[in-house]
């Protein structure tokens, strides 16, 4: 580490500050709801909490996907249930907390915030080691304020997904196979997009000494201004068959998901059948580029379940970060493709703002030190806009309106 670069703060101190911010956030939300509590105004969703009963105060924290996860955590998966569209790792953890005696809603809320505190502190640690503490601070701030990341405060799978994502990234960055394997194996059990973690792993392995020569031979004719464009250098620290085995682990995790669904419902593809009832997400959308372009150009509402202008603006912000990453951190672009491009295509932008909140390289690109006064103004303006949108969507969520 360069002596001129300040040492990063201890991880426990970063986690403590994040936890304090979360306590303040949730304290204000609970106090506001206590003052203006009207649970009877929460829509009577088909899947709601309490199940088949009138809303209560806790229902403010169990709307939309939270109610589906609660159903799975308390009653499990079953044939013909729409909630089977949701992946099992988060409801299984939530079930464990409930089994220990925690109240269902509050137990999930505490677990989600503990996990997201760990995930954000892990983001800070990795970025501080790769760059500097200032860059790490701004990455975490921008990530926390992003409107799609309001779900890091509530009982959604985002908190768990972030921890597993950081396990995989940290394991690759710091050459720790077991940590990377933990993330790569479990990501497909937490969200559908997790199986595509095979893409950044494959990109990382291009510098494996057994793969580099073959890759360089393959791309040797791709040149720009007479210079090889995609040639890479071998990295001896990435040698060994155990690193190559990482490529198989996301597929093993996905196979485990299919096995669990078969055990619970009798149909390994029950989750895909349930997903059809929502009418948005499909693996076939990934190859239907004309449909993707038409969906992008056809917003109808500011922010609703489908056809949201806000989701499309969020995608534009993600795409805008790619040139900056290409100039400085090309190794992070496969992560953006996995976390920021594929979800937009597969789901026709539905819930995209929530998916984009996990695209950590985007926030890393935005955290670059401003080089002029206009760039500093732009950063603060962007932060202010995100904060306003975050509060608006958080209000929507606790009132049972669409937030993402």
C-alpha cells in the first residue's frame, strides 16, 4: 500500500456507523408510522401478512415480496403457489430465525439489516483495499442512498444477495478460494440472476496460466490502431485446478435449487411455472433483443410494476457508467453485465431499480474523485435526487404501493 494513502478504518467501525445509520432510518420510519398508522389502507393483496387476515401495524413491513417470503418461511413451498417464483435461501434463513422464537416480521427485519450491514461494510473493505478509504466511503454512501437499495432496510433477499456477492468478489480479489466458492455456490439459491455469476468468474479466469495462451491465440487478430485489444497477461496466483472448479459451482448451486424444488413440490421447474403467472420474467427475453429495445422505448408510467420510466432512467445511468469502467476497471464490466444488463433484459425492466442497486461497479465508477467544481456539484445533485427518490419509494413500500 502506498504510504501516502490513509489506512482504511477497521471493519467493525465501518459496520458500527452503517448500523447506526440503519437504526436512525428505521427509527424514523417506525415513529412516522406510529404517528400516522393506518394499516387498513394497505391494499388487500392476495398474498399478505397476516395471512388471510386484516392488516396490522407489522403489515407495513411485510408488503409485496416480503409477504411472499413470509408465506414461504412459515408455510413452505407447495405445488401451484405463486410464491414459488421466489428463490429459497432467504426464506429458509428467515424460517430459522422464526424457529428460534423471533416474531416473524421483526425477526426478518433484524436479520435483513444485520446482513446488509455486513454486506455494505464488506463493500467498503474491498474498495478501500483496492483504491482508498475516500473512494470506499463514497461507494457505500452512493450505494446506500440509491433508491433501489431501500430494500436493504426491509425483509427482501437483497441483503443476503449482497453478502454472497461480496463473498465472491472478495474471494476473487484476495485469492481466497473458499470465500469465492461460498458465494459462487449459494448465489443461484438466492436469486435467479445468481447463476450468471459464472460470467465474472470466467472473465477472472482468463488470466489463469492454463487458459491465457489459448485465449490470446483466439483473440490475437482483434486489434485497434495496430495494437492487440483483448490480449491478457497470465497471473500465476490464479493457477491450480481448484480455481477452475469455481466455474462449476454456480451450476451446482442452480442444480441444488432444482433439487429442492423437486423435493418440496414434485416439480423441479415449479419456480419457472410460477414465474409465468407474473407475466414478466423469462429466460427467453435474454435473446429477444428487438423486444428489449421496444420495451425500453415504451414507458407509460413514472414508476409502476411494468412500463416504468424510473426503471428505464436507472438503466440509462447503469449504461452510462460502462465507459468509465472501460477506461479504468475493465475487469468489473462482466459484473455490470451480470447485475445491471441481464436483469433488465430478462424481466423487461420490471423491478429493475431494485436489481440495479446490486450493481456495485456502477457505484464504484460514480465514486471517482471529482476533478472540477462542476463534477462536485453533479455528484451532490445526483445524491440529492437519489435521496428524494429513495424516501418516496420507501414511503410507497410501507403503504403497500409499488416501490420496486
